[in-house]
C-alpha cells in the first residue's frame, strides 16, 4: 500500500470538503434535532458525482471504488455533516446491485443512486435475531411469477427517504437467504417509526411485511445465494462506517482545539494545560490510527483481497476513536460542550450509535478472537 496520497484523492477530499463546509455542523445539528433528512447536502454531493462515486460509469457513476467512497464519507463528516445513508444506499445497495443485480436492475436503480436522486436502504435486522443472521425469520415464498414476503424488520434507517428497500429473506425448502428489491410503498408493507433518543437526521423504522408481493424480477442474483451477497455489502458498510467515524473524530478535535486555543482562563488559553492538551493529543493519535486501518480495509476490498478482518478492525478502532474524540471535545468545552450553540452533542450520539451499529464491538471482538487468533468460538 502506497501511503502517498494521489493528486486525485487530494482533489476529491478538497471538493467534498468544500461542498460539505457550505452546510456545516450547524446545518447537521438543526436537521438532527428536527429529525429531518439532509436532502440538500445529499443532492449537492450527488450533483457533483460524489454520492455514486463507486457506481460503475456505465450506469452514471464515478467508476471508482470503496477507497473513494470512504473519502467522501470521511470528508463530509469532517465538515460536520456525517451522512449515515452513505453506508446503506451507496455502500451496501450500490455494491450489491452493481455486483449481483441483473442488467435490468442495474439500469433501473444504479443511475438513481449515482445521481443522488434516489436511495435504496437495507433491511436485515430482526427483533428476535439481533446479530445472528442464521435466526432470520422473514420469508419469501415463490407463488407463480412472484414472491410473497412475510415477516418483520427492525431498526431500518431512512425508509421514509428511500425509493426501495433491499430486503434479506429466507427462500426455498432449505430456507437459504435471498435478496429482494422492494418498493417502500409496496402494498402490504407497513413502516412504523421507531423513536430513538439519539438526535439523527435519519429516522429508524420497524417494517411489517404482510403478504408483500414482488415480481421475480426483483430477486437480486440467484435464489439462495444471499448470504454471500449480504457479506459483500456488509464489508463496505463497515469500512464506510469507519470512515464516517474518522470524520466525526476530526471534526470534534478541530472544534476542541480551536476552543482550547482561544478560551482564556487565569490569563492563558486552556490548551496550554496538559490536562487539556494531552487528552486531545491522545484522541488525535487514535483517530489517525483508525484512519490508517480504514484506508487499508478499503484498499483490500478494491483489490479483491479478503477484507473481513480489516473491515471489522477498522470499524472497531474508528468507533472507539470517534467516541473518545467527541467526549474529549465536550469536556474541553466544559459546560459549553452541552450547549446547543456549540452543537457537539448530536455527534456524541452518532458516534455512540456507531459503536453498536452496523455491528457491535462485542461481535467484532468475537470475530477477531476466533478468526485472527484461532481461539475457540464463544457463541
């Protein structure tokens, strides 16, 4: 891996950062408090080709890879505008449909994703299954030319802001996983808002599938091969989640450093005290380490190398680093750290969420213990 960043990547960082900076942390905080989608920023990034930077050029995308999408995620977050649906619509749905979708599916959905004019969110989590994919209960039963879906999904992000949902369901006599593209307004599909205390622009939903009928043309790839398809999308989700965390960490530390340089107590800036400066320096080191791990995971994915271990490690490291950075920034601000004026609390909530989702830190530790260290499986 070459640690020298290319001119193209530097230009990409600058361009994304400039667009996101026009909106800024105040915009994000207002949208998060109101639970409103960041549509204006999404469209602005889409108009410049950044939302679909990883979509093949033949379908209107940038033809780049996960490395470039991770840069978009990081730089928008570093300007105070972390976009959670980039993890879902661009990373998971974009990668899965581009790799496994039929030509008709690619022509229908990828140009929308690439332009930012449409979104496809992802539904795998169920209330009784949690992190155990083998316990998924949602079914899709073949009925003539259609499939009929029944079941429930839980904590599904951005359904109200999407055109369709990439749904994981069990199919066939053996109940193997398959993926389906389901319109958000499909008859029989009921979306119920799931209230959460974290302030986010993206709302969460419980989905009920009651005899939802979709044509066989909405099956992604081959019936029963959904397990491999899912994990082809989940590694990019973890990498982009890590990139968002790196960006959050950078944003929080920039705010904290600025405050520590200018806040004067007892005749000198508070940043002159090691009790403040060392905490921020430690957080800076941890964010930079997470950035390196994230870049490596994205590079491995783009080069067709096994990326599961690196993607999990990157997500773990970046979520821990982001949470520590935001906490340090709040502490640096003292009481002002909780003031709406400084807008730090929404970033703490998002960083805390990303410590749990899209895969919690305990399951990552399980993965590393078993697959990296060769220890007995613990679950």
